[in-house]
């Protein structure tokens, strides 16, 4: 019996990648009693202009995405593609589409552009990203997967078409057709995040959008000693956010490297590469290293938290951890690496697993890890 098209199955947590099946409806309240007067201040005009721009963005995304789920019989597209996407996350409530809210998200904008160009809905597109970046987090090397029934996509022209529809703070750099059973999250070999610090005496206003400015001088050698403790295979429960649903996931992750790079007289960059990350793990590690560099915690505190692991929830009992989670604006998803075979549409990545008629895996992929949520 011929199998029907099915959504790409990756792991028990693959629902975090799947698109919503409910129609997104957003209403935006507007001020019907606004009036102008010669006595209005410049600040009021500026705030009004900023609010108006924000309202227009919410309305545009709501209108464009509300109809993407209209056809309940629509199936996932036959062909799989991946594309490299870069974005400034300042104005967005993270990557993932948020149901029942007014939030503007990166996924919502990408789906809007894809649907306009391909004339296909959300169920067909099945848009998913390698990392589900949090509100305010940026990406230089986000990898986004989508499906389509269109066999006439021109990889050279397609990014231009999408970019003409996307906001200026989101850009697509290239697109490639993938192996039929490619999965953007579980097929990844490793991911690299960068966290940027401005260590000058005063915060540089031209870098403040993308860098965190510590209030105190940092002992970089102490921070490097702390980073060395975090490298390797550990249970990182104590360096993640507390959530009952998230705590059910495997907390053991492997960090291949965690380096502090001095990139100028007042610039320090944390570079961390690993097989996967827990919710806000990179920002927790950065916060702990900052506290170490400022002398607020000791090296032993980091070692102790690694030893505790998942024997107790992170932040159990509401006790102060000794550090603040590093702000989102300094974090950037820098790169996601895959084996070369992922871009061969004629070959299967997992030939020993069951597939549907279009080459998509119909079961669990061994070794699959959950989507990152930094």
C-alpha cells in the first residue's frame, strides 16, 4: 500500500519544529481619538511614529499569515530545501511563530515571504529552523528548512525574490535542495554561538545593539579557567532555565570548544561549539563566566553546578544562583554545520530507516536531539 505524505519525523520533540495548524488571527487596537496640536512635543511625535511602525508590522504579518492554514487537506510538500538566513532579532519575539499573541516573529515573516512566492500554505511549507532563537537573539548563520511542491525553483533568483518581501532586518543568502530525509535539527553535526561583550569604560553606542556591556572590569584569565571546566560532555541542567516540559529532555550535552577571543582593545567574544544546547544554556554559561570574571563567584561554584546536574531542578527553591543570565542582545547563532551529503537530493541520509514514497523518514531517527532554544 502506498504511504500518504507525512510530516518529517525526527524525534519525540519534533513538534517544536512543526508549524501551527490553527489559523492565526491577530487584532490590533488603534487609537481612534488621536488628534494633533501645535503644542505636541517632539518626544510624543517620535513615540507615535515608532508605535505606528510597530503596529504596521504586526498588521502586515497577521494579514499575510492568517490565511496560510485555510486548506486542512494540504499536505507537506514533496521536495525539501534549506536556506541560510541572517537576522537582527531586536524587533522580534524570537524565531518561532507564537499562536494566540500579537508577537511578530522571524518565522512569521519567513513564512509570509515563502507563501507569497510559492503560493503554498503553512502545512505544505513545514518551515523549521536549526535553532529556535529567543526574543532579541540574533543570527548570522541560521539554517531554515521548508518543503514545496514546486520543481521550478531557481537557487540563484529565489533569495532575491524572498528578500524583496522580507523586512530589512532579515535576509536570505542562499538556498539548496536537500536529501529527501534531511532534517534541519537532527542532521546537524554541530552548532556555534557567539556572545559579544563591549569591555570599554563606557558602552559604545554604535555596538550596543549587539553587545553586552559589563558594569565591572573582567578578569579574562579567570573566565578562561571557568570556560575550560565547561568544555566536554556534561549534564548542563544547572545552566538552563527551569521548565517542567524542558526538564524531560536529555540534559547531557557535549561542548567541543568554549573560547574567549579578544577582538580589539574593548571587544571580547565568547565562541562556543557543541552538539546541542539546552534552553538558554549559552546565556547561562555566559552569565556565570561574567560573574566569575567580576569576582562574584568562584571557580568551584561552576564545578559544583556541573556535579549537581539534574539531581535537582535549576534554581531549586528559588535560591540565588550567584549570577544573572546574560542579556539576549549579545548572543548570535553564528553557524550550523552539516555533512556534505545533506545537499544531495538523489540520496538518502538514513537508508536503514523506513521512508514514505517521497523519501521522508516515517519514524524516530536514532541519536536525534531536541531543537536548540537559545
